[in-house]
C-alpha cells in the first residue's frame, strides 16, 4: 500500500459513481469500509480499497446501492399515479 493515494469523500464517491450522501449511506450499511482518520475532522479512503469495492461489485460480492424498494420501511404500499387517476375516473362514473 506504499504510494497508495488517499481519496477524500468526494473523490472516492466520484470514483464509485455515487453522490457523497449515497457514499456515506453505503458506509453506514457496511457496503463500503470506513475510511482512515487523517485529522480530527478529515477522513480518506485508500484508492486500492475503493478499487477493491468496484471489483467486488463487478463480481457481485458486495451489494450495490440499494434499490428504493429495498430501502423503504414496511407499511402501506404506495399508490402509483395511474391508479390514482383510475380511481378518480371510477368515482365520477
């Protein structure tokens, strides 16, 4: 790991094709390893670690950012726009 660059959150997220907020959510879900503490308030990720996350995702070993359906809390299902329009039409007949 000698000579391995440290990437700040915005660079690491960009390399993964994620928004910074999504990048941090993936860390909290355990899909991306936590970074190295550089200073009291700054973190960085070794470029080799980010490259490994990419390789793992390509191989299907780590989950990709969750689909909206996977992140939703259980509860009442959402109504689709078309269903709402159909219901409104049915009420007027």
